């Protein structure tokens, strides 16, 4: 009797689940639902998540844009040893992880929001030093400007040439506005960040007060 009851319960559950499963298969993707309103639906993606097939399936099903969590930021792509070895004084860039992520997006018809060209948080200190050497003094302003312009130009061109149209936009400067009164100069109407958790904004410090405007000009001229 117990076996019969158990079998009936299993059949009842199967019947109850069948319509739900069929209905789920007809669901529109979330990005299809947002498309009529004129915006993309994005998901974060890290390099390690390229191994997570369940997550990748979720992204492919419901999203039409991804943003790399760290791999397209300067502190991830700048190559200290390569920069020191160059003879032209310009920074070396390692695209290895970022390229694999953008290639995955390209293969699956997903756009990429480039994040981010200039961000003071966690930025490598050696980028601002003479000869990219952390033991040497900070480089002069014109040198830092030239390095930043080169970096922005090369990164934008690299992804457009290797993966045409996949990186459909760039975050040029991130979090340049201070969060509280202690993080920008008194009387500065722009609230341009001077500090982050007590650490100086190295771009403002060594590239200059106009680093935000210059970064946008460099990015515009790169395309």
C-alpha cells in the first residue's frame, strides 16, 4: 500500500511540474523585455566565472551586455616588467585575461561595457614613477599625461580592432567625485576627489586637476 501511495505522489508531482516546466521554456529573456525601452541589460563577469557554466548559461540567456569586474581596469592590464623593458617610455599592456572575456562575449553575441580606463582606486603606484620604478621619484606631469594618453588610446584601439563593435562603450573615468567633505578640497564646486580612504588620488596628484577632462579627450581622440 505504501508503494502505491508513493507512486501516486510521484505522479502527482510530475503532473504538477510539467506545466510549470513548459511555461518556463516559453519565458522571454530579461534583455528582450528591456529592449523596447531602449536599454541593454548587463551582468558582471570575472575571469574565473568563464569556468562556471551555470553562470555563463544564465548570462547568455538573459543578458545582452557584460562588464568585466576587474580584468579591464588599468591595474589589471598594466605590465610592470614589460613597462620597464620598453625603450620608448610608454607602458606595456597585458590583454590576456580581458581578451578571453571579450572573445567569449563576441562568440555569444553579447556586448561589452568597457570598465574602466581611469580609476584612482587600487591604481598601481609604479605607473606614476620615473622608469616605472617604485623606488624612484614620481615622474613629471607631462610624462604622466603622455603615459595616460598612450594607455587610453592603445586600450580603446586594441579592443575595437581585435573585436570590432563588441566593446560598445567605455566608462572613461570612475568615481572622480569625492564621497564626503574630507575627500575633496574645500571650496571645490566639482568635489574632485583628492583622497580615497585616506590615500591620495594619484591621477589628480601627478597628472593634474584637469585629469578628468584630459582622459575624456584622449578617449574621444582614440576612436
